C-alpha cells in the first residue's frame, strides 16, 4: 500500500525544491496558511497528519491556522509543529535577516505576540486537540 503525501507552502520556490527531488506519491500546492484551507482546495477530515515547521510565529492569527489544521485531520489524526521559544525567536530571526541584508534593522517588538510552546499547547487544546504534549 502506497502513502500519498501532499505538501503545501505559500512560497513557490519551496515547492519547486521539493518537486525537483521527484519523490514518489508526493503532490504539492500553494497554500496560504492564514486563510481558510478548504476554500483553497483541501478537504475536511481527509488527512492523517498535519505538520507545521516554524510557521505559527509569523501568522497574524495562529489560532485560526491551528483550527484549520485540526479541521483537516481525520479522526485519530496527528498534528506536529515546531516553534521557537519566545526567547529565541527574535534573536534567530534578526540574525538570519542581518546575514541576508546588511541594512536590516532588528525589530524585537514584531515578535511580542509570537507563540511559544506554552501558547501552542493552549491553542491546540482550544482547537479541540486531545493528548497534547510539548517538549522544549
């Protein structure tokens, strides 16, 4: 039995990179995680796993996105996510941006409302996830 994998990203370059690997049973599509996922072609309760890697800190309403990811999961589905700790996010982001652009001016206030692991745990429970566990 083969497993189908659907990978989404808002950045076409990220999807092109994945497509260039020519992995079997992998499809890709552009998705704006901050918007309604179903209106972008995904079906409710149709995924066994939903994953998010260092995404939620950059969204205006991370709770909305967590709710959407929960809506996509079939019964018994699994959600996985990574977030920076609140102490690390500004330092990591500012360092990366400074390396790419010497004129970049750090703005730590931009991450004042970013989710850390405790926020993620609370948000998952609010969305209806059960057996929520986080590790740092």
